[in-house]
C-alpha cells in the first residue's frame, strides 16, 4: 500500500510575522521557513502506518520554489521513502495545488493521501476537500484517529458535538488535526541518509496545470493592538459596561 503526503514550506511557527511597509504582503526576507506543522502530523501518521506493516511506501510531495527541497528532506529524514518536487514560483492557491496533486495521484496511484487540514500561512483549509472532489474519493477531515484496514479506513474526526467516526473505502483522502499524533524528531544519522534519498522534479506546465493566481491580495495589515482592560468594582458595574458595549 502506498501513501502520498503533501507537505508545504511555510514561515516557521516560532517566527513573528512582519508585514511589508507598503502592505503588499508578509516580509519573507531572511525569515526561517520549515514544514507546515499540520503536514508534519500527516507525515508522522503515514510513518506509523508503515511501521505497523500496513503501508509499504511513503512519498512526500511539495509544490513551491527550489528551496522546498529542504521541506522534502525534512520528511525524508524522519522516514519517508522518496520525494517529488513540483517547482512553482510565487503563491499557489488551494485549487491549483489540488489540481497538481490530482495529477501526481494519477501518476503514483496511491491508496491513501494524508495531508494537513490547513497551512499556517493562509489558513485556507481547502486543499484536501478540493482534491477529494476532483478525484471523486471519500474524505475524512480533521482526523484525530486513523485505523487502516485492507480496503477501508476508519477516521475519527472532531466535530462541534464531540467525535464522529466515518468509514471510507480506499482510495481516500485524510486531513490531519492537532491531536492525531506527536511528530518525531529526525536523528542526525537519518538526516544524513535523507540526502541520498531520491527527489524527482517536475513543473505544473509538465503536468498540464495552470497555477496562475485567481485571487488578488489588495492589502495586508498588522492586527490591531488590543486595548488595555479596566477593573470593575462589582458585578453591577460589569453588567453596566457589558450593556454599554452592546454585549448584553
């Protein structure tokens, strides 16, 4: 059984985001970038399925600039078998990403695609769902538990009312949530081994996909600074201020 895991190169979650002075976007100059945290969880889940003997090969794929090779190496260093880099400059929107991934799926014919529920840079939460629609596959989103069978997979997902378990026929799409697992760290020997693992390269043009943006960012601004709070003497004053603010 083969598992495909898309991974995205994003600004590291520990970095404080800075907006460009002209408001055209986020300043990425000399900023540390790494694998999207939700995608790390997806890679970890694929590796655990492999270690359990249910999966034979884990393939990581990334869509982005040449530097995205580092993101693929991160996946290879923790245990993925090989990588695929789809070279694309600039912003690639979720629809275009899903179309590219659909072409990769046609070529690789995986039984399962596991990807993070969203990327922390755009928070779109769309790619997995669009990919499932394009392929006509079943989908289990926001997975907190995955149980893989011979020809089906049970996905426990978090919903507003608690937990919901769905059973999907393979092939299927799974998007991962935070509580699914705890990603492992790569050891130094495995980091060195990852340098020898194969990474194939292609482009959206070779796959026949147009990745030109359909959306235009008009302006980017810093979040408004929170105003300082005030102390109230008693519950009556609290209720009065809530009424003044229109909360009550």
